[in-house]
C-alpha cells in the first residue's frame, strides 16, 4: 500500500478522504493545524497526525519526507473571503501551492492530487453538461485561484516532471462541513432551519447546481488516484438540482416549516453548472451511491447534533 500525505487532513474534504484511504489500507500522514489537538477523521493507528501551517514552507518540507502521494486538499479561503479580498488567494493559496510543488519535486513524490472546484471554475462557460474539454472562464476570485494552481501543476509537469491529477469537485456536502465558514448551501440552509431562522434564496431559486455527497467523493478519489491515466477529471453526481428543488427535498426531511427570504444573486455567481462525469465513470466504472435525500438526511443529523452540543 502507499504512503499518502493529506494536506488539510482535518478539514471537511480531507478528513473524509483520510477515512477512505485508511479503509483501503494506505498509510496516511494528516497535515493540518489541529486546533486544540482535536481531529475530525476516525481514529486509526495507520494515521500519523502532523500539526503544521500550510503557510510555513519548512512545515511543508517536513510533512513531505517519505511520502509517495500528496493530496493537496487545503485552502486558506472560501468563495466569500476570496470575493471580499482577492489578494488573499494570490498571497496564500496560489503562492504556497507553488512552493509546495517545488518541495514535492525535491522530495521526489510520485504524484500530487489536487482538489479543485467544479462548481465555479467553468464560469462563463458553465452549463448543464460541462466536460473537461470546455474552456474554463472563471468569474470569481476563488475559482480563478483554483485554475491558477491547476496551471502551475501543468508547468511543473512539463518543467520538472511532477506528476499530478486534478479532481474538479462539484458542490460537496455532508457531515463535518464547517458551520462557521458559510460555505455550502446545504449546511447553511440546514443550520438556519435548525435555529428556526429563515433561509436566503438567491434570485428566483432557479439556480442549478450539481451536489455530491462527501463520502462518495472520498471513496471515488481513494480508489482511483494511483491508477488515474488523465491529469484532469470532473467529479460530481452528473445531475442538476435547482435551489427550489433542493428546498423542496429538505422540506421532506426537516420537522419544521421552512421560512424563505429572497435576495438578488451576486454578479459573479454562476446560474447553472452540472458536470459531465463520463471521463471518470468510463475509466473507473465508479459512480456516486448516495441519493440527495439520503445525504441531506445524514447532514441534517450531523448539523442538529453539532448545534445541540454547542448549546449545552
């Protein structure tokens, strides 16, 4: 089995990925800040916990020692923080990613696996069947930063021989998603509903997104990263759901009536984005297994439990 470093191992995506990698028998080193020494992933003796700061190059170099595969699943920003200050992405995510790739070359890792965004990166060319061949035209700083990192991976592949695979992930949701980060419409909606607060629907609710349950995402990546033949894959459900349909589905799960407020959509928001995932499914024969209602029910249980604990 492989020696895997997961950067952002205590985060939403990274912690689920770690669980999937360990389940498949890999040895995993989890790199993150690990505030108060707590971790989100399931405890296992195959996991080495390494506290560190992504913005510290020495910490990154230390984390890479002895590793074969590096999963770049860490981000210092969210779509909202990038929107408010685009320089943050350049100064932190983009800059430190380039330094990470330089260190990966020095450490002679086999491959870098990068978690990019499939929900925003296609931007002006977004539609309901977007393949990897469509030219990305991101219109948000968050997505521009992600695409920049993808381009730097291409550079390092050509210039330094660093192998990489990019997964453009569409709107992941599920347990462990931060309720404080204000990222992800599903946990945001569920948190407001649990508190008895109204949810905010942008525009008329016709905005379409492609949602993938985080456990499915983690298993799909963990089972394919080492054998992937392409440098880029879309990863999503392949099915579009409007905000109105999403609210209707949530309404069948939560016990209380949902209160809705409408606001105008920001100019940088994409109206419709559904990923074409045929490249991934053809090569690996793996598809998401969790239906939206089932995933939302699991997320609702998680959100309710977190809020109940915080209230005690």
